């Protein structure tokens, strides 16, 4: 390996690294604005100047300079110091002195570098330039006078988000960042522009003037808005969750998060259930926990197990699902389901419902067939990953299902099972690491068993599953789903599915249905049933309920979530539940007393121990099984041969911004949804 | 377009912008959209190019003549400020279409004809060695619908010295009297 000397210290480095990276290897910090390790190199801020020997006797931009063997790099020489001071002075020449009213204040790269590398004063006596504000949609607030033209945002939009909507217009002193004719940025990843902006030019619009970074309590946890389980940091002040930022997790989200993850937080303080309610004379009246439990207990005692049901929602932590599962099983109830969308997965080997290739595995895949999914809406961060791989030119993408704009080119095979059938007869292929990305749109249909069978046959004949590679990847949309399936949260012997329960309820054959945060069902069908809703938001489920038990949202309880890869992740509590609301597992534990079926755990630790005992997979924190069991996984046995319907595959997500109770309670998400619809209307009008 | 390979279509962006400007006089927003569609590139990329180069007019200009007066140092020293005064009087404010819609005048940076300062580029041609009077005459000629002759307005052929040649004036240089018969080829070996 080549060697270089950084400030006299010798380091070895990989060929192809830049001088900046080599200096970082040696532990030297190089200031930078435009350079970002996940974006292409622009080299236009000039902040990373260093002195290099051998080379011309002038400072060099280290981010764009390939390191060479036996190079000597100086990062703190007088020449470098002077050069950086000069660059800082130029950058600040036109930068307004409005740090006290700037939202970036306290976490601003420009502030930090100025303190570290700048001069004490400025020699600039001319007028500062001012730049018009730009409109970039409901999430991004712009103060373009603060912009230092690093073009990170342009590169992010073009390279990662796949929407070439931002550009650097004009030149020289007049250069400015803009969208085309002040159109909103349409990406589901647009919030990341705010993180990337090293200054306060792009800041978060919903968060504007809310808080200073040093006032916030920062908690590292995981996201539940989609099934990826992106690593996030939640910032709260007092009882209010103010914002969500991404954390780096290269196995899952790299360092991006979707706009829903980031901006649905205002939903956490709206429409909250903060005390129990009981329906008396057709109206929900505030009640005490005792009254609520008594009403449930009376109903349970008067009913029979086969006339009771339990449905878990999409945002539930594994612990509360485990407690509910144990409680209802002990009551003899078999009508248990966590698949509100009617997915057929849940029986058979665990591999059948996991994203087996793993998300990081996309970086190795050479062909992806997307079946019945729109990853751009179902998991925008994952879609960015597919795009990243596609950009390398080593990935072939095909789609069966909706013909949506995914940000990359694909071969479109058709909309429904017919096209899938034609594809399944394809026979062996020449690809080394093929993936079948199966979305819920293919799995939540009446004929999904047959569809799954078809997919399984295709996987078998094309060698999608083999030693060292398992390309059968199920993309879930619900954060709780894999955890639920892992613990067997599916109908027991003779039990009814969600659809079955709803039908039975409509026919008057159900006495009690317990909704554990389940809102994505047709609650009109529950009119003839006594409904208990336990959850955090006054959404569809709570409105249909006869007893409402206030639970905790994902930021208010420690919990385990299993992402679509089967990766178990630990979420942390950021703030306490609202009002009288309690953590969900403890509500179920208390209720179990009243029902005479006391659950055998008094603490979260004991509950987790029980969960681990019954389902050891929950013990592998932050581990995705991937292809570990590919050799023994009989993919061909999945599904059942049957009659295929003609209906095309449809993604389960109609409106990306409004997929769960928290997002629906969020004003920001409602505004995004409106703005996207308006943009669509405009397009249609053209 | 046939000159551009399918995968390199985008290279045509500047020539096409130029064609549009020749045809329409300026580059309009619908034109940018049309170019983006034609070349299969994002609209914002075309707009970036169009705004980067000052030769592309993003607003309508005079139908008859776009007068671009050079204002950089050599021209300024030779009187471009007076030319601009003429423009202001004859046409109106800088960068704005005249009331009759026929003229626009702009101040440009160096157009590379410093030896013929002061000068202006009018439409596609250079008009050099201008004086306030000659510029006024040119504008009037345009107004009458004529196209005045481009080039120097001080009677020069191109950029030769105004007062006649100062070097290479000796007639013996040209009449062949200095030529002498060659006795030996240079660099050749002397005959043995």
C-alpha cells in the first residue's frame, strides 16, 4: 500500500484516496464545506486547502487531489493557514451577520470553521450582496443570502434523490441556487437538503425559530414510519419532541431519512389520547383507568373466545404485541392478526417474510425485479440505495406493477400477475446476484398465495436463493410487521384474519375486537362490535371504539422493532407519554389483572426475557440474518398454486405523507400531501 | 441533431440555445422547456447553461438591433462613455427595449477589439472606431431599415495604425533589390 506523510506522520492508505481522506486517516481535521463523502466531489469552496510536496508551490484543494505515494502533506503550515484565512474572508464577504436570528446557529459549519480558521476581522467594505428568497416547498425554508454556493444541495438532489430540480444559476457574484421557476422540490428525501446545507441557507420550515440546538435533549432511537427502521436522533425540549435527524447507519439508511420520518413529529403533539374514554349513550366520555378496564372485563366475561379478536397496528413495538398476544392466547382467542393490509405472509419459514438480501446487499445486487411495490413511496431511503447501485451501471432493474417514476430507468414488464407469469417462465439467468423485491402490493390480494407461489418458482428457477446469496426480499411497509410475524401474531387454529374479523363483525358475529394501535382498517364494519382501542392518536380506530386506552407513541416508550430485513433494533424513550397515557405493555399487564389472566411479567425486562425465551430471534440486536440460512431455505415451497386474478398490482401507499396516525395528525404532512397533489393537478392540467 | 450521438445529445445544448436565439432574438422559458425535452435533460440544467452565458438573452430585445457597447478600460479611455450617452439619448435606458420595440442597448465587458476602440457589437457584427456621430448615424441607418456596413468607421481596413504604417516602410523590402543569389545551401556540408 502506498504511504504518505501527513505533518510528518507516516500513514498507509488505499490507492485512489484523496489527500483529504489520507489526512483524516492520520487524524488531521480538514475544514470543508462543499465536500461530502456521499456526494460527488465539486472542489468549489476551497476551504480544504493544504500544502503538498512534491507539487506546485501553492495550496491545493485536498478534496479533489488524489493522494500519491511518498507525498508529504501539510495541514497546518503557515501557507495553509493564510490560504484558509483568505478563503474564509471571501466566503464571509457576502455572508450576512445574522447568526442571532439564524436557525443554523449553534450547529453551523460556517460558524465553526470561522472560529477555527477565520480572521478576526473583515477587510470587505463594499456592499454585501443580497439574494432573493426561493420557494422550495413546504419543508425547506430558504434564506439564500446566506448561501455560500457549495452546491451540496444540487448534488444531493441530482445524485441521491434522483430529482434534477436544483441548479446553480448565473455565475460569479450573481450565482445562486434555485429550483426551476421556484417549483417545490418533489423528492420524498428533500429534508436531507437541510442537513447537508453547511450554512443557514436551507433550514427546516416547520422547525423555524423553534429551538436552539443546545437546549435540546438528544436521544438516539429508530424510526417507525416505514419498515426500514432508519437510525434517527430525536431532539426534544421538555415534553415536546421538536425534530428528528438522521443518524449514520450504513447497513440501513446511510445518513438519509425520508421527509415523513423527519417532519411527521408535529403529529406527536396533536390529536393525542391523554386519558381513557368509555362510550356511554353513544358518546365517548372521559373515564378512569378502572372504569375502562371494568367495561372491558364485563364484555370479555360475557363473551366467548371465538367471538373476540385482536388486531395489532403498524407502529407497535414488539413488547406490547407480545403482551397482547400472551393475554389473548391465555383467554383462548385465536382471532389474532397483525396484518391489517391482508398480507398472506406469516406461515412458513422466517425467510419468507424478510428482506433477505439485506439493504446493504443492494450494493452487491446485479439485477432487481420489483414486484408489486413502489419503493419510492414505500421506503424512499431504500429506493435511493437502489438508485445509487443503478448509477454504477451494474444493476438491471425490472418492474411488475405500477409504472411509477422511481428515479431510475427500468424495464417495465407489465402491471399484473399475467406479466409476472411470463417473467416466471424466464428460466436460468446469467446474473450472479439477482434480487426479487416483493412488495405488499403483490401479497395483500385474494390471490396472493398463488402470486407468492409464482414468485417462489421464479426465484427457484433463476437461482435467486443460493449459497451465499438470498435475493428473495420482501419489502414491508409497517414497522411492526416483521416483529409481529416473528412472534406468530397471526390467526391461531381456526382463527380469523383481519378481513375475516371485519366480515364477522359486520355480520354481528363478533362481541369484542381489541385494536392495538390499528387504524388502517375499515372501521365502519366494526359498528356492531364492542371495540377497544389502545393507541396514541385519536384516529380512525379511536373514533370507532367503545373503550379508548391511551398508549404511548414510538418516541415515548423503549421498545424493540424489527425492520424489514429482520434486524432487531432497540428504540429508546425520548419523552414521557402524554397525560394519563401509559406505555403499552403496562396497560396490557394491568388489564390482564382485571381479566383474571395475570401476565407473568412485572417489568419491561421480564417481558423482554419472556419474549427472548419464546422467540430467540429477538435477541440478535442490530443483526440482519441475510443469507445465513440460504442453503437450507426451500424457496420453491412458498405459496400455493392457484388461480390468478387479472387485477394489476397496486402499491398499498396512496399518499406517502399520510400513512399512519402520527403522520395524519401532522400539519406538516398534510401540507406536503396538499402540495404534492397540487403539483400533480398542475401536471395533469398541462 | 444527427451530428450528435444519441448518448451525447446534451452536448448540443449551447448550439441549440444559440439557434433559438437567432430565430427568436431571445431565449424564452417555453424554449428552455422544449430544449430540455429535445435533449432529454432536466430543465434546470438548460437554465443553468442559459443563465451562465451572458450572450443568451433571457428577456426580449430590440427587433432591429441589439447594440452591445464595450465598456472595458481601453474602450472607456477612447470614449465609450460618450457612445453610451448617445445610446441613452437615441434609444432609452440601458438593458431595456426602446419604446418602438426596435432597439436595445447594453454595456458589455471586453469584446476583444481593443485596437479599434471604442467599439460596439451590433447584432452579429463589430462596429469599430466609433464616435458619437458615427454611432448616431448607424442607429439612424438601422432605423431606416438599412444594415450599415460593419467594421471600422475611421477609414481603417482592419486594425492597422491609424496614421499609416510605421514599420516595414522601406520600399527595398518589397522590390526584390535585397535578394542575392544563393551561393551555398545553409547547413549543408561544405563540398569536400
